[in-house]
């Protein structure tokens, strides 16, 4: 019994839908009769051509807008690339200046080192010379000391 009730509800819903569709179709038909314009073949052809040209113009306008956006993006990218290039050039220049500064500092350090080495060599030579003098004096003292002990003993 319940299934019959559900079936009837469905049929009633379908009939309501069909009635609404018929009403909508009738309204559409009345609207078309009021608004429809009947023209001869030549006018229709011109209107079709005009409509086709309007569609073509619309497509071309959209293409122009797309190309303008792409151009703007390319200009922005080029500006960004130029900016990055300037930054890279500035960084390279700073690195070159730093390298020059480090090179000058290294050269100065080398000169100072060379001066110190010359001083050390001179001092080493002086020490070596005095060492020889000490050895000569020691030999003289030994010789003199040996003669004194011979003259005391003899």
C-alpha cells in the first residue's frame, strides 16, 4: 500500500513538472512572437556578416589584451633582470675592490716580512762574527794560559 502511495506521489510530481514545462514553453513562444523580427535574405546575410565580424573583433580584442598582459610581464621581467644584473655588477665590483685591498695588505706584509728577515740575517751574521771572535779569544786565553803554566813550572 505504501508503495502505491509513493508511486502516486511520483506521478503527481512528474505531472506538475510537465505542466510547468508546458507553461514555460508557451511563455517562450509568446515572447518569440512578440520579439521576433523577420527580414529578407540580404538583410539577414548582412546581419550575419556583421555578427561574425563582431565575434572576430571580440576575439581579436581578447588576444590584444592577452598580448598586452604578456608584454607587461616581459617588461617587468626585463626590469627585474636589469636590476639583478646591476646588483651582480655591484657585488662583483665590491669583490674586486676587496681582492685588491687584500692583495695590497699581503704585499705590505711581505715587505715587512722581508725587512724582518734582513734584520734577522744581519743579527745572525753579527752573532756568528762575535762567536768567531769569542772562539779566537778563548784560543788566545788557552794559549796564554798554557804559556803561564809552562813558565811557572819551568
